[in-house]
């Protein structure tokens, strides 16, 4: 039987850290509101680096940690909703930047659940024997989609990239997974909209492609769906809560995680949080957290972790993983 295992992690965030106070210079907000409503203290905004640039830097960090030759990478999947172009894919740009000329490369669009969706696809390719390894990256430059006149959204998001290298193994890595989508509620969180207008018929293009969100609807969705997803993972894997080293949730809002913690009676200490430093970097939050924990020595081989995300689509996904 072939399984897939996470062997190495890596990350990259742009260098410009923007505090809540910095945001007050361009939008009517304040540090206290942002901290208490979201838990965010700062985020990073790119100044010139696009999504493929930061994705490639994160990918290089992953490969360097494992001393892996880019030419030996079979598959590159980038989860993103903020790619440089509609085509080429961000993954193809990353492939070129890394010199991973033998890899197949494509993107996955599932917003904040994207990294889990991408890992799931990589896992299936590896388990089926089609590819032996995969570089899976979550990368976003969301700042280019933020409307800095909309205080309800622009204070919540940030830019960043991170990823993992997965390889075929004869011992299980992903012990259980649960994913789902509810397209009927998709308009609660949109980004990059383009109307079907064109020059031939003389209509002008819709320029409002900003990220737009019904915050309450997303909050409600996340606090209902994520506990269900965690329960399913516990049930499917048969792993008791005590055996899980950490739950690594998508970092969108500390209050969402507090509700999940209360509903499932999982103490907050079991959740790894770094939202205060990065804000919501969508598909990158989970791998950024995972990489940070690896670098701090908080995770060892054979540890069991649970990752879980939710977001645009609307989508959700989770995995029980043995490292
Ligand atoms: N600074 C100061 N005041 C702000 C503000 C800001 N950045 N953004 C909104 N406000 C104000 C509103 O204008 C409103 O004022 P009013 O009562 O005078 O009209 C007040 O704060 C309350 O706004 P509301 O939108 O009801 O706040 P909320 O408690 O629902 O919190 C979110 C808003 C967005 C933080 C919350 O809904 C949320 O976290 N949702 C989930 C979002 C998310 O995680 N999305 C990503 C999913 S992947």
C-alpha cells in the first residue's frame, strides 16, 4: 500500500509588516476594534512581489530544508485565489522560477480551504502511484484585492506563502480527511469578479474586483461547519482527542476558534494560533503555522495533528495527519 507523508515545510512572507495603527492612517479604524473583533495585531503587505514570487520563495525554502533537487519534483500544486494571471497558473510560474522542469504544475482555487484541497489532490496522485512526490504551496497576495475604503475587510487580510513537500511512504500520513462545498452561499465571500461584458458589444468592463464579504454570514458558516468537520475527522480516524498534539485551524479570526473550542470542549491551548502576526493569508495560513511549529521544534516525527480550514466557495476541509 502506498501512502503520502509530509517530509519538509517552508514559508516566505513579504518584509513589510503593517500594524493596526499603520492602517488607521488610511482607513477609519482603530487598534482596539481590530484586536478585539479579530485577534489581529499586524499583517504583511507585499510591495511589488506578486503571488508567484512569494510562492516560489516559499517553495525554495521547502526544497532547501529537504536538500531536494528541483529537477526531482514530480508535481507542483499551488492553492491560490490571487494568482499573478488567470493564465499561466501560479504553479507554472513557480515551476519556472525553481527550475523544476520535470514537474507537472497547476493551481487549485478553494480560497482559505485551498491548501487542504491541494494536499488532498497531491495525496491521491501519490497514493495511486502516478507521482512519487509533490510540492504543495498555499500563496496569496490578497492586498492587491483589498478595498482600503472598506474597513470591514481591509483590516483582516494579509499576504504570505508556505508549503510542504510530500512523498510516497509505506506508513500512513493522512489518516482521515473531510472536505465539502456549499456553492449556494458562495456570494458571501467574493474576490476578482469580472462581468461578462466586452468591447464588441460596446459595454465597459466591471472594475470592482475587490474582495467583498458578508462577515456575519461567513462567521456563522465557519462556527457551524468547522466543528462538524472536526467531529467527522475524529470519528473517521478513530483517534481520540488526547492523542492529537495540536489542532491547526485556518487563521481567520480568534473569535471563530474560541467558538469552535467551546462547542467541542477542546481547550484553546490545543489550537495553534499565529493570526495576531499575519492576519488572514487565506490558503497560506495553515502551512505558515505548520512551518512555524516545525521551526520552533514543537512537532516531532509520528506526532498526530489535525488541520482544518473554511472559506470562500463556500468550502471547508480538514485532515488528521501523522507526521
Ligand atoms: N474598525 C472599526 N469599526 C469597524 C470596523 C473596523 N475595521 N469594521 C466594522 N466596524 C464597525 C461597523 O461599521 C459596525 O459599526 P455600527 O454598529 O456603528 O454600524 C460595527 O463595527 C460592528 O460591525 P459588524 O460587521 O457587525 O462587526 P462584527 O462583530 O460582525 O465583526 C467581522 C465583523 C468581519 C470581524 C466578523 O463578522 C467576522 O470575523 N466574520 C468572519 C470573517 C472571516 O473570518 N472571513 C474570512 C473567512 S476565510
